[in-house]
């Protein structure tokens, strides 16, 4: 599997976690809402990086791909953490 496929798959998993967490947000406490707001800013940054990498896949540096992957993994963990706290 290529790094682009990994990033696409990661993006879909993040989107799933994000959507599930959003549904439960109305039940969240203020501290969870603050964490959510921070993650949303990172989500926007991740999507921008991912779009750039996928658009210019051949020109994207290995470092850029690794940075996007790390940010994506951090986001996935953050959204998963919120999801788990809301259960």
C-alpha cells in the first residue's frame, strides 16, 4: 500500500471518528468541547496538508508526507479519545 493510500485510509478513519464524536458533542462537558475546538483547528490544517500532498503527489517530499501522517495519527487519537470519553 502506498503512502497516498495510507493517508486516504487514515483520512477516512479520522472522518468517521470525527462524525461519531460530533453526534455526541451535545452531551459533552466544557473541557471536552475545548479539546474538540483544538482538534478542529488541527483537522483543518491536516486537510490542507493532505490536499496539497494528494494534489502534488509526485512532488510532495517524504518529509511532508511523514508530517501529514503524524498529524493524522495524532488527530485520530484525539478524536478517538473524545469518542471514548463521551461513551
